């Protein structure tokens, strides 16, 4: 099994995580462990579009490009974490869980993920 896939599967096994994917800047799936009910290609395309719009907003308000975005929805939480080198890690998390440790782990391990892309 490829190292990136192994890491994503391990992340997906965390109790607070419902799915994960690494998405290229072109909107393509690099690797994923998403629920079978989701279309990975559609998820990737939307994730890249959202990140581009948020980067544009960050420039307009002089805050710079986002590094991490957390969106709390009615059915769960979506985390978009920018990886160094041109990809984005997408994490789907269960609603109501304390995501502090997960968010800290994502920040801490992001550079290591880049080496595997």
C-alpha cells in the first residue's frame, strides 16, 4: 500500500473523522478515503473552487490566502487544510466532536504529507 494511502486510511479510522481526501490545485483527487456515497471527483472540484474563492477573499480583505478553513454544517464539519506545495487536505468530521486535537494534528503533520504527494 502506498504511504499516502496508508496515512489517509489511518486518519479516516479516527472516531471523529468520516472521510478524507487530498485534492490537487487542478481539482483532481490525488488520493481519498471518502464514504462511498460521495462522488470523489465532484468533491475535489468543489473543494478547489471554494479554496480559490477564499484565497481571493483573503486578498481583498488583506488577510492573505487561507491555510485552514473549518465549515460547520448541519450534518458535520468540513476541514480544508492547505498543504505546502500545491494540494489541499479535505477532512469530513462528525458533528459535535471536539476537533481541537484533530486540527492540531493536521497542522503538525501537513509538511510530512507533502513529502508523499
